[in-house]
């Protein structure tokens, strides 16, 4: 296998994992993306590569950053994905989320 095929397989598998984690079927997700379900299936299996436009739409719909799809998964926390979701909130929603996160981190610190 060549490097491009390996990358297509990796990215496709990551797309599938994240789609399933979000609870979308292939049909539902392909409709949101504006592509056919057969095209999505081909992308997820690594048969074809994903266009940058489609990759950005996937990230937007799933509220994840492209790194989640482009790289091997790691055991590290995905703070970038959370940051991307926070950026999409209104100022009022962000303030509430910020307070909740701050208090949650404080609560975790007390347990140590």
C-alpha cells in the first residue's frame, strides 16, 4: 500500500468512529454532508479520499477539529475539540459554560 491509501484508510476510519460516536447513521450523516451514502461509505472505507470541503463540513457537523480525523487517535484529552465547540456558543452561553467548567475543575481538584 502507498502512503496516500494508508492516509485515506486512517482518515476514513476516524470519520466512521466519530460519526458513530455522535450517533449518526451513514444515511443521516451523508444527508447532512450533502453527499450520497455510497460516497460516504467509500470515504469511510478509505477507497477514496475526502475533499477538504467535505472534511471541513464533517468537522463542523461533529463539532471536532480536523486533527481528530487526520491523525492516529491518542489517549490524550481532546481539549481542541472542546474549544471548537465553545467557540460556537453565544457570549451568554459561553459565560455559562465557562462557569460550569471552572467549577467542575475546582471540584475535581478538591478530590485529590
